[in-house]
């Protein structure tokens, strides 16, 4: 028994609720403000943490005059919609953080549509050796592909992000 009127599980539940709430109704203006000076990921040349990244920023590429171009507003709207449409992984994300885990890799299989039909994310403690993580990743990939094959499903592709 503690002297607190709540448990660690209560804290996690409230954090997950608030995390989900932030994605259900993200601040549209805030999305645009956060984009301004951020680099567009596909244009980044050097991600060395000791140096500022090189590449195009959202504002520099889409709104160089700072007058609210249609292109910038369209990208802002699409990012806002992606945040709102995201799967609710709030509880999972909060529990990962509470356990000290970090996301290692995402794997997504294309079966029927243009987007992933099945996705798996793996998270780990930083102390787990890279060769162990690699072996686990391979085992998960093989297991999913085996189940697909057993059910006559032929994925059109696999996408991974580390």
C-alpha cells in the first residue's frame, strides 16, 4: 500500500487516455506551426546528431514567402488527417515507455490494398544485442509468412522501417 490515492497502472491508463485524445482532435494550427522549420524527411542528407540536418524544410519548400500557400496548407491538412486517422496505440506506446523499451522495426505486409493489410512492430530494451534483435525480427517475419502460406494468402510485398 502506498500513500498515493492512485497506482502506476492508473497513471498509465490516464496517460494512454490523454495520448489518444491528442490524436483524436489534433490542433490544426499547431500541426502547421510544428511543420514550419522541420526538415522534410526524404530531403535530409546528413542526420548526424552533432550537426544540423541538411535538406528542405516544409516552409522553405512549400511556403518560402510565408504567406500561407495552397501547397503548404494541403500538406498541413494531410498531416492533420493522418494524425486523426491513426490507429489507437496509445496504451501500447505508454506501456513501452514505462518499460523502457524503444521501437526497433515496423513490418507491414501488402495483401489486398494499397496500404498495409497487416503490421507488426517490435520494441526492445536498448541492452538487447543487435544479433538477437535481428534473429527475432527474422523469426517474426518467417512466422507471419508461414501463416499466410498455410491460408493460401500471397502478400504482394513487405515494407520495413527501422
